[in-house]
């Protein structure tokens, strides 16, 4: 029997405190009935003796302590799930917001999920192609991995997220798109503007990607508490599609910084002792409950791969949110303000970026046998080229050796041709590796120490021919200008 209480004693921010309760459980759903008969939904955030702290999913404005009833529903928040969720847009509470037909659920799942048994986990080792050279070639994404994007205010992480969501696929060299298994995208956006929301929805619809995507959207003027629920709704939908329907699911969550700000707001309302920079002391644990829901399960074909996006306040990677995220996830993709100011998109800085599982997703049968060597050679050459350019600024270009001049040229070409892509350019991994060999042909062959000799013989000559063609075209263009 459901219990109803009229003992609401305090309302603080998004929290309602009810006294004299019994047999109330953590995360239990609650209906708050106002004097005018309207209802607002919440959940139990804390139970202390006969007191329960309820977190409302909607604003508390207009609620009076007098005449307000709290009915405890005896169940946790659940998400009705079905394959019909693909191609639909939901709000931060899991309600459809696209005016589509009503979804008939196959079942209802607890949004808090259950932690994966470490013994049942399968190791992530299959390549996911995003069509972005700096990710596929240098910081490879692997099926079942957690690979966050660290951005900054004003950087185009929304465009990059939409690009990855449109283009991501599980394929092997020589396979057609989709041969690697059915692929789906679950996209969760927290605290974004209406313009950003329209951008994402229109991008998905324009390319037809929405047919295999489920979107959960919480706008900046929507209730703050929805931002805490939304990633759990998105991950619950992903778990259903991956582990019950056998799909490869890519979960993109943006912007995790807004999620953490919502946690801080609720923590302050609860009068908890703050941790670093005012964030709750349990921020690490809370983030882990989201990130660790990615992975693969032995004996099941589906998988969940996560790309959380977070904007670093003041571009500070030591800020608690990116700092704690780096401890939980398997690497990070760093966006560079310097590259963005040069007009390069996507402005991914490969030097501080890292994918700890890339070695498991590359090589013969997954990408190509030369991938590891190309990756290491490009990384080393770009790092040396950046150093040479810094030296030229201090000492002048004349002070550089011939080899350093070539490395400096390589660094410029790497940024302009390898890093730079059009927002609708979907490069295959073979195109990315071929481009890498073309760039390496700028360097003296004696400097290519990280690729095998047989691979140089196999792939470099064709690249050198390509380079000569480019030089010939450049010379012809110069001659035309002189004429």
C-alpha cells in the first residue's frame, strides 16, 4: 500500500524535506501533490531516521509547505524501452518531445542500471571508424572503450560530436558500411541552448543518421535536476539496445560539465561539506557510475562505447571535472584553441591526446598492418616539427638544419592536410593511412625509423609519386600567377 504524508517541513532549492516517514528507500520515486491538485515527480535522495530528502525533477517554485502531500511510490525511476526509441527525441525525463507516435514499451528498466561484473567483461579490441583522421589514425577508438573529448568554451565540440555521431561505424578493411554489425547512436545533451539542440537534431535528420539514433535533450532553461537523470536515461537505453538487441551502441554525452554543475547545486542545497572548487566530495564516484557502464559482456554480441564531452573551465585540464575523468576513462581527445584560431577543424591536438586501448584495435585484420608504425612515426615527426618551429621563432629559420626545415614543413602540412577536415568529410582508415604516408614522403627516408623497411618499400613509393604530382601542380600554379 502506498504511503502519503502531509509532513512537508522544508523546501530548499530543488529539495523537499518530509518528516515522520517510515519504510522509505533510497532512489524511491515520490509524487508531490500541491494544494491545487497538480503533481510533481521527485525521488528520494537521502533517508535519515524518519526524515526523507526528496529531489524534484521539476522546479519547486509555487510549492507551499502547507497543504502539500508526498506520496512514496515504492519503486525506483524506470525507463520504458523498445526498439521504437531509435529515430526519436526525448526530453530530460524520458518523455517524447518530437510529437511522434506513442512508444509501446517492451519492458521497463531501472535507470540506475547494475554494475557490470568484472569477470563477465570482455576486453575491448575492435576498431570503430569515426571518419576523423586524428582519432582513427592517431588515437584509435575501440569498441567498448570510454574516450572523452576535453574541450574549451567556444571550441567546436558540438560540430565534432555531430560529425562522429553521423559517421561512426564498426567495419573492417574491405567491408562495406554496416558489415561489422548493426550500429546505433544514443546522444545525450545536458544544459545546451535551444540553438545547439536544433543544430544536433537537424544534423541527424539531414543526413538520415536519426534513423539509427536516440536523442535525449535537456535545454539550459529546463530543470537542473533533469541533467542528473539524463545521462542515466541515455545509458539505460544504450544497455537495452546493446545487451538485449545485440547492437554496437555509441553513447555521446555533452556537456558533462553541466552535469557536474547540477551535482554541485544539489550538494549545496543539501548543505554538504564541499570538496575541490565547491564540487561534492563524491564527484569521482558519481562520474564512475556513468563511465563504467560502457563495455562489452562475454557471450553477447553488443557493446557500449562512450564519448563523453566536457568543456574545461578556463581551458584548465587540472580542473576537477577533466582531472577525475582522466583517472576513470581510457585516454582523452584534447581540442586546441591554437589550432582553432588558425581556422583548422576539427582542432584536435594529437600530442596531449591519448587512447590507451589503441594498440588493441589496430593492426592486420582490424585496420592495416602498417597502422602502428605510421601512428608512431607521424607522432614523433609532428613533435619534432613543432620543436623546430619554436626554435625558428627564437633563432630564425636560417639557424635550422636541412632536416629540421623538412620537419617544420611536415608539421605545417600535417596540420593543414591530416588534422584539417571538412565537417562532412568521412575518411576511411585506408585513406587516413595513405595520407600519413604521403606526409611522411616530405621527410628524408633515413628519418623514418619507426616504420618497418618492408612497409616503406610497399607504401612510400606511391606516396612519393603523389607528392611529386602535388609539387608539379604547385609549380604550374606559380607559373600561371607569374604570367
